[in-house]
C-alpha cells in the first residue's frame, strides 16, 4: 500500500502544475480571441462611420 501512496505523492505536483499551466494558457487564448473580436467590431464601426467599404472576412489589416 505504501508504494501507491508514494506514487501518488510523486505524481501529484506534476499534475497540479500541469493543470494550472493549462488553465492559464486557456485564459490567455480566450482573452486574445475576445480582444481580436472586439477590435474587429470597433474597426468595422469606424470604417462604416467614415464611409469606407467593409473589410472582407479573413483579411487582416497590415496598418500599424
């Protein structure tokens, strides 16, 4: 029985750090996706306000 307890205590830190890493990366990717969506919406509103044609979907703006 001591073998299984030792194996669990050995694996537990790795599993916990991996889970934390997964959730942090997931939140970063979700935040980036949301930010890009909001930026595209603002850009579309500004183009419409200025009377410019809309940008085709999937076409990235290279203006920096």
